[in-house]
C-alpha cells in the first residue's frame, strides 16, 4: 500500500523537474537553431565585390564576376572575333551564327535562344494584361514592358552612342546601332551568305529567296516587308500621333527626339560650306541643295515640304528644282 503512495509522491516531485529540464532542453535546441540560422545568414553572401559592392554566395562566383571589371574578354567568337568576359556570354552569342533556338513556345512554336527570353515571350499569350499606359491606353502584361513603352511618349533616351552621340530608349537598340560603327553583321543568310547587322533585315532579305509576298497597305496599296514598317506608314492615313513632347505638348507621328533637340538647342549637323547648323541630318541634306542646286522629287500628293531622292511610284511626285519651287 505504501509503494503506490511513494511512487505517486516521486512522480509529483520529479515530474515538474523533469518537465523543466525538457523545457530547458527545448529552449536550448531553439537557441541553437536560431544561432545556426543567424550564423548561416551571416555566412551567406559574404563574398563582396570591392568595386561595385555586389555580393555572392561562393568565392568562385565572385572570381567570375571580377573579370567584368578588368575589361578582359578571354572568350572569343571563332566566327566574327567578338570577345566576351564570360563563357556563357560567348555561348549565347554563338547561337546568332548557328541560328540555334532550343527553347520553343508551345503555343505558337516560336523559338528562343534563352529560357528567360521564352518566359518573357510566354507573357504575350497571357490574356491578363494588368498594366495600362495612361497616355495611349495600350495594355501590357508587366511593369517592365510598360516602363519601356512609356519612353515612346516621354522621349527618354538614356543610352548614348560614344561614337556619334546618338541616343536610344533601350540598351538593345544601342547595341544594334553600334554595329554601324563596328561593322559587325552577326546575322547571316544561309542561302547566299550575305550578312546583316539586324535580324529584321535578315528576315526581310529571306523573303526574297522564299518568294513570300510583302505586307500591303489597305489604304494606298504600298507594300512593306515588315509589319513594323507598315504600322509606321499607316499613321499617314490614320493621323495617329503617339509621340508627345513634354515641353510644348506637341504631338508627332515620329521624330520626337529630333523635335526635342530644338528645345535643347542641339544642332550637331553643320554645313561645311556656310557653317549653318541643323538639328537633324535630313535638314542639312535639304539645305545642301541650296549650294549644289540639286534636283529632287517632291511629294505633291500630301503637299508637304519633304524632299525625296528617288521617285516613288505610289505617290504623285513631280520633278522640279528646289530653288524655283513654290509650295501649293
């Protein structure tokens, strides 16, 4: 009879103590886990670049990154000689020569050289486009795409060419433009071997081999090889002026950047004969006719003061001398 009572007393005495030990042990485990987590937090991303402060989880990643600051480009393309500071950059570039596009869209079949490019493309098939442009009402499926689109209306061109000071709205346009100065033509025709600086030009060229019919304007019948050129042309008929100057609120079908130069006083194109300066090369070209008395073709259909050097049969154009012309 005494044993159960003693056992009960022992349980009453030891249970709280045992429970306290378990609680302390649990707290110790939690503390150790927290310490381990903090330690892991402190040890993660500890490899920092002293030049740009970018951090990396491994030293090998930092070593690879440091090459971008040295200016060294040890990985060279055997086809065109272009150099890259990372092997991945060279591998991506090589696909421009081979035409390899391993990442294919399951919806439309369009191929892409990178997985990230495919992901970006897939958004174009998404019905949901939550981001809208407040200026023209066009909808987009991401903030980044909308931000790039807004540069059309604002005229913002933060990327400048170091050779000719021409500016662009995005980095890719600058990269394409730089090929004019470098002479790089990474897009080659598999049929005749002709090289092109832009993929769009290659696509247009290929239509000459395939016999594909170009796109036609439904208003005047003029034909274009690319949809983008047709869309730009259609503004003549629709009167659409999507480009707005933030200074004077004047709207344009195109050439907003040239107009903005007028506000900024930029006139980089000068006449070597009389020294007069102009904001765009076309104005200088037209001005030069006052010195050379060259003959031009004037579009009489739209009654504009735009000059053309080649006769275009889709317009009612008459040949006349610039100096004696009177606008009607």
